[in-house]
């Protein structure tokens, strides 16, 4: 009396291979989080100790959530919301767990709202690089270029809109075929280019200082909020906790080993982030810039390097173009849970769902656009301790990345650890014997305790 396969698990909708899934998941994971966000939050949080905590969070928290979330997606085989609805029934679990699906749709929209604005910056920077605006520029010039961009809400809105239009267009057309190809060709190229940048940074004279900054932990520089940021970023960079991997996992064929696949994804994603740091910090120190310069960090350091290195025009253009592609493949995966949910709920077409979802997200994104200029002194929930001194952008980022994503992750590991039926779980995850038992201990106790401790410390 086995139930029919859930919608996405029917033969014609599955990913064509393990590689195809990995590519899509890596496409989602590798994005602005690795190249734009990781370096600047590392700079803001003092370097080495932050990186160490981040790495611990990736492997003790992010990876288990990644495995658990993909598993839920495959078992449910629908949108995150419908998957949770079905699974609470078939696994005989409380309906309360459905919050995982809702949290996904809500948080993914919030993340995309600011992600698209930064994606817009990447878009303009392709043009700036191609037109040679960085050639021979000094730190002051590239800094001024960036400040001018941020100070103009209309220009930011234009690029934000352009970015959203691209994302909606791709999602509306159905994601998989084009996505696989783009990721397969372009991600390795981005990787190679990052290595070129690291090699270039090695010649800057400040490489040793950068390595020291990133890898010698000085715990006196790490605050409890810094630990929360590291946790949030571990979730953010792996795209876990908000339904993205549930949506992608729903297309994953049964025979694919989730544990092994997830480890590859986490390792690749981490390598990209560390490479980005190693490419950027030497330039920061060599040019007397500030490591804690904030969200503009890569947009002032990299142009400097491209402006000075030979072939910088081509490298620079290619780099920002690839960053843009990486951002798009991530953004697509954020819109996916929202669109799948709209499609199922309203029974409308994919195109309409993509447009409706995209429009709502775009609207919220205007708050982020304004945070860098007209609203730069407005702190909406400033009266609450947690959100003190945070602009709309910082607030949305903090709420979605550092609160909703880890809490979503917590609910996901608890659900798989405690509520899902144990039979068949080892095969489904792809672990055997002692390894499976150890993993279950991590899932049931270690990961939840890790997340809980970080939150408790921040609340008291
Ligand atoms: N992981 C992506 C990045 O690092 C961001 C992302 C978050 C994508 C959440 C999907 C869901 O850029």
C-alpha cells in the first residue's frame, strides 16, 4: 500500500544525475555570501577567531542541516510548504513542524530582497570594469566611485530592478536545464579566477599579514554577536534553513547518497569563501584600507587590484561577470520556494507565480536601496536591543540570516532527529553503522545544542 511518488519525485522531473544536483546546490550555495559577505563580516568581526567559529559552525551545524533539509525535501517531493504538510502526516508528527515550510518562504523572500540589491552592484561593476573605469585608479578614486553609486537611490533601484528581472525571467522559464549548464561551465571558471586573484594578492607584500589576520585566532576580538553572525553566515552560505535545499532536494533521485553529496557541497563552498578572503585581505592591508569597511569591502579592494594588474580590464570584467552569475544562481534558488508555494496554493501558472513573488520581493528590496542613502540614519526597530543601530538593510539581513535561518535549521534537525520515522533513515541519508549512529547524535543533540547556546548567549 505504498503511496504514489510525490510530484517532484516522478521520473520526468528528477535531476538528471548526482552531478546535476550538486551543480544546482553549489550554484545556490556559492554566491555573494562567499565573495561579498564572508570577507566583510570577517573584517568586521576581527578575523581569525571569527573564521574559526564560522568553520566549526559549517561542519557541526550547517552540514547536518544541509543533510537533514535535503532528506526532508526528497521525502516530501513538493514545495517546502506542501512537503512539510505531507510529511507531518506521513511521519505521524505534530502539525507544528509545518512552520519550517512557512519560515522558508518568508525568510527566503527577505534574503532575496537585499540580495538583489547587492546583485545589482555586481551588475554595475561588470560595466565599470569593462569600460576601464578602474584602470590606474587609486584607493580614493575607487572609494569615491562606490560612494557615488550608493548615494544615488535611483541608480541603485535601476540595477536592483534589472537584477530581479533577470531572476524572475529565469525562474519563470523553469529552472533546471539552463541552470545546470551555466553552473557547470561558469563555476569552475570563477574558482580559477579566484585562484588567480589569490596569486596576485600574494605579490602585494601583505599576504602574510592577511593569512595571520584570517587564521590566527584572537578571541578577545570576538563578541557574542560575532558568534551569532558566524552561525548565521554558516547557514546563509550553505543556503540552508529556509527551504531552498528542500525545494532542490525534492527533485533528487532516491539512489543518490545525500551525506556524501552534502559533504562535497560544504567543502566546495568553504573553499570559495576562504579563497575570497585570501584574495581580498592582502589588498586591504597593502593599500592601507580598513578591514572593517563593511559591505563595500570587495567593491573597493578588487577594482584597485584590477586597475593595477596587467590584463586587469579583462580579468576585472570577467570576475564581476562571474560574480554576477554566481549571485543569479543563488537568487534563483531563493525565489524557487516562494514560487513553488504560490504555484501550488493559487493554482496559477509558473510565470504568474514568478512575477507575483518577484514583485513582492522587489518592493521590499526598495527598503535596502534606501538604506544606503536617504534612510541611512533610520533604524526602524532601534528601540529593541538586538536591532539597535541597524538600518533597514542591516535589520533584514540580521533578522533573516542570523535569526530565521539558524532557527529554521534548528527546527529541521530536530524534525529529522526526533520526529521522522527511523526506519529507512540510514539508507536515505546514505550512512551506515557507527557513522549513522554518530550522525544521529550530532543531529539530535550537538547541532541543536550549538544553535541554542549561541542564541541564549545573545539573549542574556
Ligand atoms: N548561499 C548563498 C550565498 O552564499 C545565499 C543563499 C541564501 C542562497 C539562502 C539561497 C538561500 O550567496
